[in-house]
C-alpha cells in the first residue's frame, strides 16, 4: 500500500513538471503569441465568409484559403507598406512643416469666433491667449512631453519591420487555420470537455462568441470608418491621406473615434482657403464619426455584448504589452476573460437561486 506522503510527493512533482513544461512552451512561443491570437480572431470572425467563398469555388478548400489569404495581405500588409512608403518619401516635407509650425505666429481671432453658439466666449479667450503666448512658447512647454511620447512610441512599435513581420505571421497562421479550421475547433471543444465536461465545452463556445463580438463589433466598425474617412480625406485633397487613414483606424479601434483625426483636417482646409471642401469634409466627418452608434450594436449582437470600457482598456493595455499588434490582441483577450467570468458568475447565481426552491 502506497503511503499518503508518497502520493503527495508524486502529485507535487507531477504538477511541478507540467507547470514547468507549460511555462517553457509559452516562453518559446511568446514571439508568435500576438500574431497567433490575432489570427484566431480573424479566422473565427470570417469563417462563415470563407465557407461561402468555398461554396462558390466548387467546394475547393484550397482555392478558398488562397482567396482569403490574398484578402488578408491586402487588408493588413499593403496599407502598412503604403504608409511607410509615404512617410519615407515625404520626410523632407514633414520636416519643413515642423519648421514652419515652430515659426508660425497666431493671428488675432476673427469676429465670427465670438458668435459661435455656447462656446464663442471661451473660444475667443483661448484664441487670444494663444495669440499672446505664441506658438513658440506652446511648443517649448510641449517639447519635453512630446520627446518622451515619441521615444515611448518608437520603443513600443519596435520598428516597422517587426510590425510587418507580425502581420505576415498573422496571415500565415490564418491560412493554416482556414485550411484545418474544423479540426482545430474540434480539438478545442475536446480540450474543454476534458477539463470540465459539458461546462468546459460550453466555455469554449462562449470564448468563440466573445472573439467574434470583438472582431465584428469593434474591428469591422473601425475598418468601415477608416475606409470611408480615408476616401473623404483623399477626395478633399488633404495631404498624407494614407497615414491619416491609418490613424483613423487606430483611434476607431481605441473607441476614441475618427473625429480626432478628421476635424484637424477640416480646420486645415478652412485655413488654406478651401472653404467648400472643408464644409463637405465636415459633413462627411460627422457622418463617419457617428455611424458607429448604429453599426457597432448591430454587429456586436452577432457575437457578444461587451462594455466599451473593457475594449478601451484592452486597446491601451495591449499596446503597452505587445506593441501596435496589441491594439487587436488586447481587446480579444479581455473580451474572452470577461465573457467566461460573467458566464461563471451567472451560473453560480442560478445554482444559488434554485437551491432554496429545491429544498422547499
């Protein structure tokens, strides 16, 4: 007969060995973790589309995977590459703008500023202060913070080359999951059932709904806003439309909204004398900036009901933890955790409510 102490020692060593094995595996897989999570998000959200394409291509999975891979390359890698090319080719122009801004003098406010409803007096006072202080004083006060922000941004991004590599890995992982998606889903359900029976399998399904909710309700909405906003900027003749479109996508992902990028573009058009284009872009910006109020709820209903504060926290935390690709990874991880925790809490409440009735 085995002594209890021997059993405890054997169990402790087994758990220790398994923990070390899992920890080492995650440590080795860490460079690919962000791309893998993002690939799972993309495949989970777009799986019905891939099945539809497969049906249109005579049931050939290989052709459907090829089409989806090309689409992902066009959506992820090509815009980033165009943005990089735009920055590199216009480096001298950007530097000239910075020098012009440092020497710019703010003119006195025009009379119409004071007539703006509700905000006229405050805008007049702020404009007069800016005219008295001058842009040089403002830039001098902002310089320490701007330098720290730029250094932090460069550190987190880690270079555009690594970001392109992460996107390429995302596309590769997505292609592999498209090719054997049913097998991967079956393995995950079997893993959940192995851990906690039918409850564990249900948790896997809830996690999939959370992933789809983030992808549809957040990413698709941000993509729609960035595409429409970029079209408006390009038609209005705003310079660096590609870079501004990428910024619109990031601000929309972070739940800040595209108006943070489009309103300064409208101001620039008015400032340069393009009043007509400025007015048209202002109307278009209001349409693009408010479309998420009705588009996001419709898309989220197809996945899971997620609070916006959780999405915002996931964006900021993911950016700090994983760099730019963490903008997508962070909300997914928090959404899955929030969904599973909520399901567990609700299940416990149901059991607690039903037990007194059963006793009576």
